[in-house]
C-alpha cells in the first residue's frame, strides 16, 4: 500500500514537471530552443550581436573608439577640431587634456561631459571592423582591457561614460537602442555563447 | 557654499553650483585677467589651471571644483615663486603679444605644457595650444615664446 502511494506520488510529480516544461516551452519557445537546439542558439547569438553592433557603430560610441591618434566629433564623425590629440594615456596631451574642456557633466553651453571623458585605448578601436571582427575584438581580453564577458556586459549596461550616449545633450541624437535594451542584448549574446557573426 | 583655493587663497563662493568658474573669477572675485572669449570652450581665452591642468573656465561649473586649487594669470608667477613666470618673461622678450586679448589664455596653456614637457617640440606646442585661438595670428611668435620660456626655465 505504501509502495503504491509512493509510485503514485512519483508519477504525479513527473506529470507536473512535464506540464511545467510544456507551459515553459510554450511561453518561452526561444528559451526552450536554446536548451535543445545549438544551431538556433548560434543564430540567436549572432543576431543579438548584430543589434549590439548598431550601437557600437553609433557616432556617440565610435567617435572615441577610433583607430587614430585623435577623437572625432559629430554625426559625420569629422576630426575633433582644435588639433585635439589622443596622448599617451588616451586623455589628451599636456596643455590640452580632454578635461581641459570636458567636465563630468554636460554643460549648458553645449560642451558635452561625463565622468572619465576620454578615448578608448587603440586596442579598442573599432573603425573599419565588420560585425565578425568587432565581436572577436570585444571578446579578446588582450584587446578589451582584460575584461571578462560579464565585465563587458556590465560596462555596456552600466558604465557612466557609456551612459552618456543616451544623455548626450545639446540636441545630439542617441543610439536607436536604449542602454537597458543594450544590456539585455549583450546578456543574451553571452548566454547564447557569445558567437561572432560569420565573416563575409 | 563652494570652497576653492584660488591663487593660494581659500575662497568661499555662495553661488549656484552650475556657475561657470569664469563668472566667479571675473564677477565675484574681480580677477579680470582671465578673459571671456566664446563662452563655449572653443577659443581658449578663459584658460586657467585647476590642480595644475589647463581648464577652460567658461565651461567648468564651480560645483564640480569644490576643494580644488585654481591658478589664474594673476597668480601664475607666484605659483612658481617668481615675479614673472618664465612664459611671461619670454612673452616680453619675444614681444609675442599683438592685441593681447587671448594671451592670458595662451600663457596659461603654455605654462601647463611646460610644467609637464620642459623642452617641448613644435608638435608638442601645436598639440597643447591647438585650442587657443589668436585672431591677430601671432602663432609663430607664440611658438617662439614657448621655446624661449623653456630656455629661461632651464637656466633658472
């Protein structure tokens, strides 16, 4: 009798688990597919990165992720006026540092500002990279500032200088995707294997 | 209340935190040697030193400078314990100035450069002073003046 009850209990639990899995896969088909379909996870990862890349290529990001010894400015990404130079520490040269003009907040006169204003190191220069190269570059710890993928996600989702892109002031436009959405996309990219888009 | 050390003297400024440093210097403290040029960090006329670095005072809100050390053109010589800073001495010897309006900013940028690069090249000078505009076009004399200032400082 006791054995019969235990058997029924196990059966009931199994049925409940099966029903829960059914509900989960119905409600979240993509998530279920991740667990069961590596090819689909790869495709989703690559698609997530393509969306991420639209933000990384935005002038608000790319103007200071240059491969040059100077920053750029504006939506047309022209060379920064005033012969502004990168300098040895990516924050300008003696006598004309980034902080000579850029303070920690945007100014009423239109001069943009955020904490740590400066260029990304040359190793993080993204100009001219296709999606495949861009993803590889971001994952490469010898090029990305020795950041883990989790740290990359945190940087893109929460860094105060990155956040400036969505509060650029003076009528400047922001990336089409919000920073919160970017953070979710980076997390999705990581969770699905951080797959680089195929080279073309 | 915002506290700034300006030319070695502690100043308490009861001003809104978004007040540009230039306004505080000129209108509140009477330090009119620092000039208003463009008001948008585009010309360099308002350059001062904040903790030794060149800063455009028109675009530096005082609320972000609390507790920091500011040196203006009035305090530059004293900041190196001289009657004239080497850059000021060189400016006189090379007769650098024409109308002079931009030159307090030029001198402050030059001094910030020399503090870190005692013997600058022409490229160093162009990089440091690219944001200091001179409508009289005295750029060649500014460059010569900075080289002269480097010589003066080396002999001191």
